[in-house]
């Protein structure tokens, strides 16, 4: 009887283990996989005796944990290229939102689309992320903004997970903005989410977390607090779009509710960073939105580092603020625009991204007991992963111990 299903030898391993320095590099490494999990990883010379059903030499290639995109809105219909042109001509995101465009323009298109249309247009986006090494990703609702259409989006996200090898975590973002039917009645809409949508989502197991947008063009901290209390009653962890365009105390709010993460954070104050550190919330940085909106104020990177806040990086793939369906590009942008080191970018799309999804017990590093989600690369050093733009370097993606298709 074999001890392992797959043994990868002659690999340069970047484990990204938190206990190891830097990338957790093992120069002449091997990794043994059994039942979809990592059974052993370490220097070749220390490998215990054991039989493997299959053994493959990687010829000195680098392997890392498969990448994790922990913040996307990749189920949507239509596009907002016209708004992009408006913004190039000086009209702001807030102005566009206040005149019925922005998120609401994608809501109109998404409501009009069938579940099949949404699935068919989202699938290539999922495949594009997988083609660059992503094995786990998050998808938010938030372009339905009524019971029927939010459920439709979450069902599509679940079906994408069932139809591909990837793990897809879905997040209820019904509190993304106030829908037209509730114009001037945001509190009533929050009640609808809490009283009708959340119970149904929970009953049907359609979401893994609840998110909200805390901003003057979306919801106030007290409105979100009410929703978060209800989410926690349903045993759903929370996360927050926080302090993207102004300091609305979003980081503090997220910390108060022990959020998995607070995302964006361009305007987060020192007190907000300290609150996140105390709560152990992950800072998810979204440089694609920063770039696309032409923002100039960067998230408080130095304060996040100084306070030991874990930093993740995500694509934020969406048609309005981040038409970027590439986590590799987000890594490069996080480096160039925010000054993250290439190591922070890789840790931010593996170990810390897993934490932002509440999955760090199970993935995000190459350590014994974790899921065998492994990316094999044609690179000479992992810093290259935050360096090239649009350059295919993935040699192979192994998900749950199995090689995935092209
Ligand atoms: O993460 N900030 C709010 N939510 C999205 C944008 C969604 C949209 O504009 O369609 C974001 O940037
Ligand atoms: Fe977002």
C-alpha cells in the first residue's frame, strides 16, 4: 500500500509558513501529498521513507501555495466603460453614483440578466484567475439589491464552485448601496436584508460571510452595525468595505464586530489601524480600485506594518472600480502603487488571503495537514510574481492534490 498519492521532488519550495523567515524557502525540497492534503514537506535529504503512487521530479521549479483572491465582485452583467471615460474627463465616482450610475448601473444590468447569462459571463473570469494560479476565490453579491436578485447572484457563485475545481467562497453584500425602490429609506432596506434576505441565505447555506459598504454614498456605521448584529446571530462572519473614499470609521466598525477583514482602507486613521490590530482583522488592499479611480491617498501601509496587521491583496474584480481580472496584476500594482514588498504581495495572496476568508487552518501555506493546493511556476525567484504584468508563468496548478486542466 502506498503512503502517498503524489510525491513532488527536486522542487524549490516557498512554504510561506508564518513560522519560517521570508518566503519559507526550501532549496532542494520535496512535498508528499495524501488524500488531498500535504502529508510531508521539507528538504529532500530529510524525506522519510515511504511509497508514493506517483512521483514527479520538478526539475528545480519553484512551488508556492496556490493563490487566493479574497475579494472579487466577478458575477455581474454589463460594463461601465462609459463611466470610466466620464471619470477620465474629471467626473468623480461619487458624482456618477449620485446621479444613478455607478453600482446602480450594474444593478440594472444584473437584474435584467438570467442566472445562466451571469454564470456564462463569470466562468471565463474564474478561469482567467485559475490560469494564473488561483485555486480559491471569493465572490460577493451586491448587484441584485433585492431578495430575488441577491439570491440569484449567490446561487451563481455556488454553481461556479460546483462546476470548477476551485473553492469559491460567497459573500452576501446586499448592503452595497441603497436600491432605487428604497431611495431615501436606507433603514428600511437594511431591515429587509436582516428580516427577509439573511434568514433565507442562512437557511439555504448560500453565503459564507456578510459584507457591507460603509461610505456616504452607501451605508452609515449604525446601519451596518444593525446588519452585522443580525449576521452574527446567524453565525456568519462579517467583513467590510471600509474608508475607501473618506474616513467613516470603517476600520473601527469592522474591528468592533471581529470582522475577518476590512478592505480598501485608503482613509483609515491611526485609531482604525490600532483597532484592527487588536481585533486581528486582515487589511485587504485593493490597488486595482485605487488605480482605476485615480486615487492619490494610499492606505496607511507603515502603520499597518508597525501594528502587525496582516495584509492581504486582492483583485476586487468588478466593472466599476476595478476592471482587472488578474490577481497577478493586483500584486504588481500593490508593490508599485502601495510600496508593498514582493514578499508581502505573495503572503498577501496566499497566507493572509486565506486568513481574510477564515480559511487559514486549511490553506494558504505549504505545511503538513493543509490542503494540497500548490502552484508550480516557471520563474527563477518568487519575487517575480509581483513583477511581471501579463506574463504567463504558471506551469501547473494542483488543487486538492489533483492537477487541474488548462
Ligand atoms: O470594491 N466600493 C464599493 N464596492 C466596489 C465597487 C463596486 C462598483 O463600483 O461596482 C469596490 O470598489
Ligand atoms: Fe469591493
